[in-house]
């Protein structure tokens, strides 16, 4: 009979799944954060609210919110990127 030695580094299956899920969430969050910092729209978010102030939009991702705000109304009406600003917030800041 062969004895299998257990090492202290054996990780249960649910821990592996949790680590994989957290890693995927971090990749998604960092991707959207980089896009927001470079004034591009988020990829992994869904638009949930549009405001009648010239084009402000709220996007919701998993545990975070991206808000596209109008900074300069005249530039926003011309469709220029300089008229908007993206902000990334925690999920409970949608209000």
C-alpha cells in the first residue's frame, strides 16, 4: 500500500475557486480603471442611468460604478472628449 504524503500547501477546492474569482474581478476592475484614467469608456460595465445635462451616464460594474460627467457643457454639445470626465467609484456611490 502506497502512502500519500500530505503537504501543508494543499488548498481546498473552494479556496481555489475563490482565488480564481477574485483574480478575475481584479483583472476586470483594473482594465476598466485604466480605461477610465485614459478618458475611454469602460468595457465591463453596463449603462444604468442617463442624465439630461448634456450626456452624463452612470455605468455599473461588479462592485464598482463608473460615472461619465459633463465638465464643459459647450464642449459636450459639440461631442468633444474634453467636455466629459470619467470617475470610478465604489458600488454604493451610485446615489
